[in-house]
């Protein structure tokens, strides 16, 4: 059986997501480039926000941060980030209370592990 993490080493980004988005937006590559640039710029901040939410034991902020990461990752085709954020979202929802947020540090660390490679892959020409 392949773990979520092993799947991420195979495919961090699905370029067809951005190709389809560009087609829907009339073919202007500038829009997609700006969109991806904004995602790349905010990705480390989004992961830091997750770390801070866990440290503050703030389950609402953790949920808001993980949903932001999941949604934005899905929109740019960052399938590994989206998959891991979905796993973290489910884990947060299954916690009995906020006091258990510290149990999620390993998953947030795993997400953080894939940030540089995701940024590199999004920085290569996809379209």
C-alpha cells in the first residue's frame, strides 16, 4: 500500500489544472502566472500559520488555516499540498478537543517538508 507521503514524491503538481484554468480565463498566461506567484509567495506563510495555530492551541484558527491551504493548493494543482491539507483537516475534525492539537505537529511538519519542492515545481514552466 502506498502512503499519502509516498504519493507526494511522485506528483507534487498537476499541470493540467492550470492549463484548464488558463483556457477558462481566455488563454492569458499573465493571469495564471500572477495566480501561481501569489500562491507560491503565501505558501510558507500558510504553513507557518498552521504551526502557530497548533502552538496557540487554537482549533478554529487551525481549521481556517488548513482550509485556506487546501483550497488554494487545489486551485493551482498542488495536489500533494491539497492531499496533505485534506488529511490534516480530517485529523482536526476528529480531535476530541483543542488540547489534542499538539498531536498534529508531525503532519504539519510533513506538509512543511513538501513546501520547497512544491514551490520549485510550480516555478517551472507548466503551460
